[in-house]
C-alpha cells in the first residue's frame, strides 16, 4: 500500500468507507504538484481495492477544504509546464469523477480555485455552514485549469458559471445549495457524520448499479458518447448480474437484499 505525504488515507474495514483527508493545514490544504500526485495515487489505490466501497474527501482543520492552488509554485511555471500541470490535475480529478464507487466531498470551509474544482469532481458535495466556494483565478490573471470551467457550467448553468468566474465572487454555503453547487448544508460539527450517513445509505444499494448510474450520468456530458445508448447498455448489463437476481428476489420475498457487487 502506498504512503502519502500530503493526505491521510483511512479505511473503515467494517463499512468499506475510505476517508481521504487533504493534510496541509498550515497551507490551508492548498494544492501543489505533490498533493495532486497523492490524490491521483490514492484514488487509483482506492479503485483497485475491493475493500473500498465508497469514498469521502475532506480537508484537515476547520478553516479549509482546499483553499486553492499553491501560488508560489505556480509562479515558477512557463506555458509548456503549466499545460502539463493542468493536464495532470485534470487526470487526477477525472479519476474521481469517473469512479464507479461513490465519492462525496465533505467541504469543511474554503473551497476556492483548485479546491472548488476538486469538490466539483466529486459526485456529491456536502458543505458545512462556514463553507465558501469560488473560482477566483481571474484575480491572478489566470483561469481555472483543473476542469472548473466545465464542471461549474454543468452544475449551475452557463450564465451563473460565467458570472462567478468573471467576477471571482465567492459563494456562501446557503447560496451554493440554492445554485445546486452543494447538495446539503449542515453544521460544521455534524459534517463528517452526515456525510458518512449519506454514503452509508448509498452503500446499501447494488454496487454494480451504483457505478452504472454514475457512468450513465457522465455520458450525458461526454460528446463522444450517446447517453441514451449508454443507459440502455447499462440497463441490459444489470440483467446479467447476480445483484439483479438478488435484488428482485429480496423484493419479492420482502427481505433486505445482500448485494455482492457482481
């Protein structure tokens, strides 16, 4: 099992819930290149580990989920190296977005710049009442580079996404909920418990079906895929699964289903 310099990797063997905690509290968990590599490696390890059934992403401390990118590191890049940094960040965040295992962001404070992009790559976002979201890159003469222009538009619509990115205005938790950027807002002290409870509810469902739902929703935004055909193919695949036979038998027999993920 890999070790990580900038995050904590904690698996609850009883539930199958993995908590990945960005752990640079002295930098408000800012994303540098090493942290991006840690996220990529941790997600790959989680996807390969059958013991991991669902994932929570959060940040150390009570001030920040991820307060942004490491600006000092960015100042050392040129056009060529900056493109590679963006591409590597996008690769890591796409591993999250395309994960067949549910990934929930527990946003415990600032989620700005790359932090907002990381949260948006997750399947759901649960925000503490003190959370703040935003893409303030234009203040630095930059634009989002880890998928923010695409995912923010998907979540809140073109007009509002443009407004938020062009003004660099931050969004409070209650406004994020209204816009659809956050799924739930809870008190800071209840954030991890609420997120764990929500993920646990999902994990009572058929693992294969969960992954196929995620894949089909992603297909809607993929110009190279036909969403309806992806859904029909996934629907058909379910009929060849043990989970389908178990789920229908449990329904007819009026008992809880015992899904195996195949």
